[in-house]
């Protein structure tokens, strides 16, 4: 079953991926995060299927190093 593609605005995108606005736009500029689509002269959104593919492509954190960093 495939999910329906929808458009995600920045506030939801921030909650979904755990990154701030500046980090998201920096990653878009360097080509490591999906680019938004323009909705109007002042509004953009991201395609949910592209964001999900980006999430799926992330490598899991190494448990040992993650635990050591959080202590």
C-alpha cells in the first residue's frame, strides 16, 4: 500500500524531521534535502513522498557512540 502524497508546510516539516528552519534551508541549498515546491509568491511546501524517501535514506545512529555522547 502506498501513502497518498501531500504537501507539508514548514511547521509540520520541522516536527516531522526534527530539524530547524535554517538547517532545512541549508540542506536544500547544498542538495542534501528535497527542495520545496512553490505554492504562491510567498508560500512553499515539501512533497511528503520526497521527505519520506529522505528519512528512509538516513543511516541509523551507532548505538555505542550515541549512548556515549548523551552521557
